[in-house]
C-alpha cells in the first residue's frame, strides 16, 4: 500500500481516533455491577419491555385507522422483522456480556464515534419511550374515571397553549416515573422483583382476555358486511406492519442486562427467543380476539380492549382488563428506567460521557446517579410534552441502532481472531514477556517462514506468523474464489473487503429504499428511471452481499450465533432502513438536531477523555517489532500494542542482513 503523504498524516490520525475500537478485557465476566439475573428474570424483562401500552392501546389504534382485522398479518410481518434484529442482539449479548447493548456492540466492531452516536440516540429513545408510556398510563387511568384528573388539573392548577407542549402538566405521569425511579435505585433485584409481579399479573389478564374473548367472538365481524378482513388492502397491511414493528422494540432490555446476568452465554439467547415468541403470540391472538368481539371500525383507539368488554355488557371484565393494562405499562416503565442509566453508565465508563455517571453505589451495585438524573429528566418530559408529540419523536434512534448492530454482526463475523483472545475479547494491552527469552534469537529460514521479534522493556520476544496456515483464515477469500478474485483483492488485509462491502450494503439499502418510498411521490421520477435506479441499487446490494459470502467467516463459536450470515443481518438492515424512510419529516429534523448536540458533546468531551485514547498515549503500550524476512532484510516497526485496526505504525528499513539480531531497546 502506498504511504500517506505528509500533508494528510494528521487527517489520517484523526480518522483513526474516530474509528478506534474498544479493547475488551480477557475476563469478560468481570464487572462492578452485580451478576444476579437468571434466565427467567431476563425473559420476564423482555416480555415486560414488549407487552405493555402496545398491546392495550396500539392494537386498537392500528386496527381501526390503518389495517382492520388484517392487523394479524401485520403483527406476523412485524414479528419476523423483529426476530432478525433480535438474533443479532442475542449473539452480541452472549459473546460480549457487557452493559450498553447497541452502543457496546458498535464500539467493539465498527468504531468509537459511531458507537457514541448510537448510544446518544438510544439515550433519547429510552427517555422519550418512558415519558410516552407514562403519558399513556396516565391517560388510560384518567379515561377510566371519565377524565376527572385532566379536568381538575386544568381547572385548579394550570393549563397552557404552547406548540409541541401538552395542554396541561401531567403531574400523574411525572409522579409515576419518579416513584418507579425510586424503586429502581434500590438495585437490580428489587427491579426484577417488581417486574415479576407486574408481568405475572399482565400475563394472567392476557390469558383471561383470550379465553373469555374467544367465547364472545363473532365471525360475522370479519364479514364483507363489516368491511371484510383486509379493508385497506395490501398497502394497509404493510403500513400496519411498520407501526406494529415498534411494539417489539423492548427486547433490547435483555442485552442491556447482560452484565448483570449469571450465565449470559446461555441466558441471553434463550430469554430473547422465549420473550419475543410470547410477545408475538400475545399480539397476534389478542388482535384476533379484539376484532372478532366488536367490529373493527367501532373500536375505541384509546382503550380498545376494555371498551370492547364494556360494550358487550361485561363491565367487570373491562375493569380486569384495565388493571392488566396498568400493570403492563408499569413493566414498560421499569424496563425503560432500567436500560437508560445502564447505557449512560457504559458510555461514562469508557470516558465518552461525563465520568460522574459511571459511579456505582457500593451497596446496591447500580449506577444510582445516572438513574436519578435521567429518571428526573424523563419525568420532566412526561410532565410537559403531549403524548402525540412524544410518539412522533420515537423510533428513528432504535432503528438506527438495529441497523448498526446488524452491520456489526457481519463485520465481526468476518474479522480474523485476535491472538490470544477468547471469543471476541481482545488481547491484553500489556502482554507478558517471558524473561527466559534470550537477548538474541537465530532465524531459521529453511522453510521460508516469516519471523518476528518484539522488544518490551529491553527483552526480545519471538512471534511467528504462519502465512500458509492463515491463507484461508477468517476474513480472507474462500479457496474456491481465490483463482478468480485473489489477484484483485490480494493487497487488502483480512476483513477489509468485508467492511467495505458492509458500507456499500448500507448505502445501497438507503438508496434503494429512498427511491422505492419517494420515487413516484416526492421525486416524480419517470417510470423507466424509477425502475433503472431500483435495478442499479438492488444489484449493488446483492453483489456486496455475494462478495461478503465469498470470504471465510470465523470458526463456529460455543455461544449463540446468528444463522445464515450475512443474509440474516443484511435483511435486517434493509427492513430497518425501509422503516426509517417511512418516518415523518419532523422526526428527521429532531434526529438531525439531536445528532448535532451529540457531536458537540463528543468533540468537546468524549474524544479527549476516551479510555481507548488514553491507552494509546501510555508509553508502556509501545513496543518495537523486528521482522526478518526470508530474504534476509530486517524491518523494524514501532507500534501501539492494540487490537488490529487501531495500531499507529511507523515503518523504516534497516540495512542489516544478518540472520541473527541483537538489539537494545530505546525508550519512547
């Protein structure tokens, strides 16, 4: 590869800083948090994160306004799309049992600035999700009492007419968040215990809804007289799928809890699969019951399930459903308050966010400052913002996180294993040197092997790299394709071509979906150009996917792995990008503003306090490496001992041609 000109060296170093990867410890189970969560705990957390306001509110809204009884098919499509993303989270959660979820996975695989932006968006999404759920909780309870709470607040406390704000301060929503935050701060076991109670009540109520609802079912409500099964056609089903997809976003709380799981390698995949299956079954069956009990066009969007029982003359059943809905929304609140501070903690622990949020209470073993600060901010949002305004700001950060996690799966799967690593753990930044090694070593060139000598603290260490054994290692072309593409790709390091193809995959997905969504509408493209662009971007997507498949993946791990890589994560990327394109213009404006604020935080604080950056500056992390080629020439390199892709290496050639090397290391 050609050397970089002197003028671009600072820019190259700056780009290396932005894309440096996180170095993981050898002991992946070491943590300052408390590992006490079982598979059952994680499963109930996942169910609680997914089955809440979506089941009791979203089903009625989507069925009445978007899709009709065909909401069942919409939930099947949405569940399948969520399964693709859940696979990726399950693999990372098992391989890297550290808190931070999508932020941590991106930091390990893609780079620092991308990880920060993902974490930054996940923080906002959790805050908005918790505030929106608290608003829905308050509104649902208020509707049971005929809006007495709202009327009292507007009459005796205050009301305002400000754009993007609620008509009145929702003190009840803010209060329930502060109350939940108080219990969350007592530790993960208290949080898990509360989640067990609320999730159990919610599942019992769901079972009651299904049994009693099927007894009251009337197939005539799906008849053509009432509009039929799919009154809005295929477009309505697809639009409904895009909305129903957001009912499943809570499963990432399981990955966020991996650092507090007893056995994350087994518990994370099992809990993810079971909780997603239970949530999908609940949504599909409850939607079936709801649209069979009453005509879909007569549903109450605010409290569809409870209202359906009231209208059939079973007011006592409606009260039971209302109790279940309150418990279900409580579990979602707990999951948001549980995930948010742990993402903040992970970023602060890595130095990318203010260090005060990395403090862990020595008694409860939770990041209590992060819980109190961000729980209070969430309560303030619930107090002043309207539910509709909050919901408009949801989802884009979550979809972006899903996209980056899927891309990270591909990048990580085709990266060569780090020497001495276990799983995905990186090599230690301070390798131990065997003191028994002599000051000089003799090279045996009989087999033409590459010999490397490394110096640490005036000691010389021999490192061998067997080119023949690595010829078809992870990240390199498969043997079948080497005669065809080997000469073209031989100058690339293992994994580089795959990383470049992942970038093309994302760009082509964005371009394809943009043309598909906006081509006939906003862009007014002629039919021939519309079809041509779809073909071009579709081919780019397929070819990049094929080129990735032509490379060798890592050996099969003992932990859970996503099946059919790169096809599964690539399909997840395409679906996530398509759903992002369906979001409103206002959501994209919010996303842009929030990203700009995040970049100010990163370049003002994170890049200077990053632990990976500080590790690069430590003199003890520097080592001199001497490579004797089979030809006899000696190459000396000085580099930082870090995972591949992060080393800042400077090369210069020594004229020595001896087969024996003796050296005295200088200090840098």
